[in-house]
């Protein structure tokens, strides 16, 4: 992976209102929402890293929270591939020196394209270079285009790189395409587009403890209500305090019992211990089956044993697969 000139220094996160460290001024910035930090995003980041290396400058990501779509359409739930923390963890793994996180609010939304360039890129950050995707638009009413950025960059002495669309065997590499794949349970395809297995993170909460009674104690995690992952059974790999464990997980409403709110229930193979309150990273490596309603507990337990065997086989085919976090 391409490294920036200062890649040995700590990854710095600069949030709205924070002063910009002098060491990060004059950087080359990759700009985008970066939901998922997928292969298309990483092509933009790699371009920024290459430009930064040529200029002996730091390389940064410039991103926004919340996702602009959540600001403009607050009434429409957005299935985010990565929450704010996961996005920064993935960005930190790319070799960038840091990230600038701007609050996407009414003030920023009101900036014209010229104001975004002048006030943020030039005055606040003093950037020397910018890398954006081919479809990047910015400023009030999305009036700013990559071509406009390149034109204004020439006026301000800013090198602008526009990165072409990324495809994978004819499929577009985009957050939209990845959301669609996950919505159909196609986690292997999602991983191909992302460049790593899709994952979620969250603290383990108390549940009904039914799994323990059935011989399958689970770690339960409540996901964002907007999560669009298809309900079903998955082969998963779980990160806990730097260690990894294989397992099988159910995401759904538990139709055999209560048809309640969606819940992620993870059964770890070859693990014993108390996980309540601890934060898990759960990576989805394989689809097993859709969620089903069983006539009795014996049938359910028999199928859970079968699911575990299928999950072990799927995970054995990908012994090292895990997100770069």
C-alpha cells in the first residue's frame, strides 16, 4: 500500500472547530463522504498519497458528518456501510496522515462552491493538492463539479486530480452497489467491491439468553435501525481486543420466538467467557441461509448445528480475511 511521507506519525483527526496542527497545513487532501472506504474511495486516496509523496506534503482525508444525505433527507433512513468511527478506523489504515471531519450542517450546506474552496481549502487548510472522484459535487445546490474544482485549483495554485470510476468485472464500485448486495445477503460480492469483508461494531448487550439454554450462547448486538443487511444466517469472523474468533451469526427478528426488533446474535466457536459490555467487530464472510421459523426447538437446534458446520467450512476457505482496522 502506498505510504505518505509522514506515514510513521500518528493518524491525526481534526474535527470542526479544532485548530489545524501546523504539520498538516499544506496537505494534499482526498475529499469525499467515504462511506465504506471501498475500492473506489481508496483509488482517490491512493492518488492523494502519490501526489503528497511527490510534493513531500502530508496526505489527509476531508470528510463530512453526518452523511450529507442524512442532512438533506433526514426523514429517510440511510443504511450506512460504516459509522463515523468505523470510517475513521478504515481511513487510518490507508497510510493517510490524518482526517479532517467537517460538520455537515446548515452553515456548510449554505457555502457556495467558491466559498467552499476559498474558506475551507485555501484559508483554513492551505491545501496544495486535492484528489476527488469523477462524480464529486460540492457547494450549495451541488453547483461545484470536478471540472470547476480543477479550474479554481489552477487559480489558487492547487493541484487537482480527478479519479475515474472504478469497476470490478463490469460492476460499478460504489456505496450504492454495496448496499444493494448486502440487502440481498450477497456478502461475498460486497467484500469484492469493498476490498475487505463488510463489518459492524457494537457493544454486547443482554438478551433473553435462549441461545445459552439451547447450547449456543450468543453475543447480542443491536445494530442501527437503518441497517439494510438481509435477515438471515451468516459465517462471521469476530475481533475482540486484538484477537479473532470464527463463528456463526443470525441477524433478524427471531420468528420462532417473538418476531421482535432486529438483533444480531453471534455464536463464537471455541470461545468461553463473559462478553457483556465489550465491543465486538463482526465481519461477514459468508451467507448460510435466510431466517426461518421452526416448528420446535429440536428442529431449530438441529439446523443450528448444520449452520455451524457450514459456517466453519466457509471460514476455512478464507482463513485470513478480516477488515483492515
